[in-house]
C-alpha cells in the first residue's frame, strides 16, 4: 500500500434496503491519519452508510465500490471486514443476555488480533482502558448492553474500539444521549483512537461533539449522497446557519 | 486385564458391570438373555445377582404391570411406537458392550472427543470401552472422606447387598413400578445406578459423581438410583457428562428416586448427551419434606427421543423445589422434557426454568405440570419457558398444565419463543466473530442461567460443545 492510496475509498455507492434505494451515489476518500465527519439531517442516509461499510446483510449494494486498503470489500462478511481493521461504534448496540462484557471483549479481541491474549495481560490492558473511559469494574460481569443506559452503551462501544484498535473507526451518532461530562470523556476516547496509521469517520447530527473531536474534513449528507464537503470550519457554519443554508446554496447553484 | 480374571469376576460378582471392561472374546462365558422380556429372564437376572426374595417378587410384579400397561398416547407416539420391545436384550449389555472396541466407535463421536480435548482414558470410558477413568488415586481419597462422614455411596446392586434394610424401606416408594410403563420396565429389569445415603446433618462439599464409585456401572441401560438425604444434610449428585456418550443400546429407561427429609437439600445435576440412536425415557421424582430443598438441574443434548419430566412432590411445609432444564434438539431429535411440581403442603414454593433450542429441523417440547392440592395455602409457583428457534424448519411446543385446587396461592407462568436475532448476530460479527462463533455465543448466553449452576469444568465443556454443534461439526 502506497502512502497515496486512500484507506477507504467509497465510489459511486448505491444501497438498497428492502427495495428502497437509500444511498444514491456516495463518493468519499479517507486517508490514514485523517478525521472525517459526516453531518446531516435525520433520515438523510448517514446511518445507512455506516451499516453498509461494516456489511449489514440487509443493506444491499446495488452499484459502486467500497475499497478498503485497496480491496473491494462489498462481498465480505462483517467479521471479515472487522478482522481487516474496520469497526463500527453502534448508535443503538443490541443487548445479548447471558453474555458477559468480559467474555465478549476477550472473544472479539482474540478474533481481531488473530491470537489469544494471556488473561493477565488482557485484564491489565482492559482495566487501563476502562479507567480512561470511566467504566466501573462491575461492567465486566454484566451482560452486554443489557439494561445499560444510553451513556453506558456509548462508553462500552468506545471501550471496544479502544481494545480492537481498528484502522478505520466509524462512529455512528456516538454523541447522542450523552451529557456534557460523558461527551468529554467519550470524545477523549475517540481522540485516543486517532494516530497517523488510523482514520476516523464520525457520523453525527449535531455539531457539539466536533468541539472535542476536531475533523479535518466535514461532509454534508442529504438524500443519500454527499452534497457538500469542506474543512473543519464547515461544521461551525452548519451550526450557525443550519442545514437549510446548504440546501439553498445547492438549489441556487443548480439554477445559476 | 486378562480374560480369565474378568471371567472370574464376572461369575463371582455378577452385579457389577462387567460389560465395561471391553474385552473382545465374548459370549463364551457371559450370561445372555434371549430377545424379548419374559418371567424367566427377570427371574434369571435376580438369581444371578443373588437378590433377596422380595426383590425378585418386586421385579415380577413390575413385569406384569409393564406387559399390561399400554404405551403412553402422548409425547412422540410415532417414535414410541417404533420401539420394538421384543427385539431388546434385557440383560445383555455384557456381550453387546464387550463386542465394542475403540475401532467400533463411530468416527463422529471420536472427532467430537478430539475437538473437546477429552483425555484418552476418558474417551474410552465415555465410549463404553473401558471401565473407569484412570484417576483412581484421586477418587480414592474422596471415597475415604465420604466414608469418614458415614456417607454411603455405592452402585445399587452393591447397595442392595450391603444395606438391604434401607433399600427395602425406600425402594419404589417415590416412583412405584405402576407409575408408568417405563418405570415398570425399569423396576422389572433394573441393573446398576447409584445408592446414596447421607447421614443427618452431613453436608457433602464436593459433588458426588458416578465415577467415584468402585466398579461403577455408570451408564446402564436400566439404571436405578435412590438418594436419601437425612434431616439437615446436603448432597449434590452429578450424572452424565457433556461429551457424547456412545451407546449401542437403543433404549435407556432409568428410574431416579430422591428423598429429602426435613431440612435437607438435594441437588441432582444431569447432563445427557446420548448418541443420537437412543430412546431416553426416564422417570425422575423427588419427595421433599418440611423445610427441605430439592433441585433438578437437567441438561438434554443427545438421544433421538428424550421424554423426561423431573418431578418434586412438596409434601412438607415450606419445602422448596426447583427444576432448571435445558434442551437442545438438532436434526432428527425430539427433546420432550419439562417438570412437575406438586404442592401438597402449606407455604411450599417451586420454580421451573426451562430453556430449549431447536436447530436443523429438531423439535423441543416443554411439558409441565403444576398441581396445588387444597389446603396447600400460601404456596407459590413460577414457571418460565424460553424456546429459541434457529431456523424455519425447527419446532418448539409448550404444553403447560395447571391444576390449582387452592385459592390462596401465587402462580406465575411465562413462555417465550424467539429466533436468533439478526441484529445480535450482526453486532457480534462486526466485532470479528464468525457467524458460527456469534451464534454459539448467543446460545451460550441463552443457556447461561443453566450453565452458571454447573461446576466450572462442566460449564466450560458445555459451552465448547454448543460451539461445536453450531459449527455443524458434531456428528
């Protein structure tokens, strides 16, 4: 892989869910070391993009490519993509009763790293990450997401990413449902994922998380495609002027 | 061990399970009954065991009952009707099992042993080609401890020889021969099983497992177990194991009787994983006296057809009963299992938790009874059945029966049937687990309320086994 090759290259991506086209030609390149944010209204297709990237079976790619590390991953199963270095922090992670957080984390770390981590070593690593994210020890024995509050679920999602160290972390509305203290802690967790070899794609409705996680690139999503891209300042402009401003600008440019 | 030595033992000690020694030049010196079941065969069995007259009479009466009783018209009638009683050797495990050697054990079972990492010695034991785990020394000290506490732990045949008075008093009192066709059959031809007697106030710390016994007959075709817990005592008995148990016998029909005297506590754990040619028709019942507690922890993984409904008769005030069961039915399997709670005294409480999984066209049924007699005031019962279906062609049914003849009671019943959730699978797979691993994890979670009640090594094995079942690699 040359330095110039994007880590993720989405090309003319069209996606259907139950025969309804949701994504209508998305183009996006993300290079290692970058932080991107996708912003848009509810229902604009942002979450569909995140589910499609990680390979949800109900999201069917009808056209276009998703190149990850230079390879088209459209035919890959979610676990293959995960082992390839992609991870999604879910907006609404599901509960799995009877499966403890610690067993699950160990199994997924083993799957992603391709080898078992000695228990003691794993515990140390886990405890250190938990401390950073303010996750109490008792969570290890609890069942995954079972009875967790919204904020607890988000912290555990970030905890997972911190352990899995994906090359590309996709975060779907990770800021929703967090109070300001939790938002700061989670944002710090996200920033810790970032390094010159990795990239972050942040999907969000609100600008406020971007005060803590600063993207170099901001994309505006509307009706299943990216309608405007810019630098970090674009998010502030959106915050100040609203999404309508982008749409009006689009309409007027179409007219002119 | 030479054939001569075995021959001597066989003749001199007929009650022990000579069949498990796995010698191969058989049939010259072993008694073998003809096919079918007759008075002569039952008499011969009793004679060869040198049993007292009353036991012979008991057997013969049971035989009469068995022959007269019609086949049950519920459960899985088609499969039940396909049992050919005329074509079964009732006292022939000797020749049948002795014909077995490691080479005869099906490849699928061997592979499963491999994947489970079962030690060589245990594999042969589980496959019925050797007598015991070769861990004699460890178990010897356990036996010494039990002896020092006055605990009796013998195979049933030895128990009858050495403690006839206790057995005569209790044998068949919890499950009479006439209870059902299969308890009658067992009463006529029983052999092996465990006899446990725990003295007053003695709490046995380690679970008793059948292979602690000397000359154990662990997995008989018609085993008979009787456990008596004297007041204030505690015992946990474990039978079976998670690894598949290969058997050429097509019919297994055990009877297990538990007697929990006031203030005692009996826990009976079973993991049944018979090979998939076996009919497993078992009667298990406990009598719980005042302030006692009885728990059946019952796991059914193997067999072609299992019909088993562990029961607890709560006959003393404040007695408590629990049945915690799981069933797994794969292709061509039907697990018809459940529980029965009979509240016959005030302030008795019971809990039934039943969890089942059907896969590849397998079928599970929960069949249960909660009965409350008049005057069993203040009784409480809670029943919870959860079934998980792995695909469209599998099946699960619930047949709960409630007979409540007292008003002052609290009865809860809850039943769910669900499918493995697409979102759960996707979530786990997005963390790198393969579909098989993810499915196994969800199922392990589903069974967790059961597995957490097992000794650790059993729980670990069970989880591994489920993982193997999910990857479709278990024969």
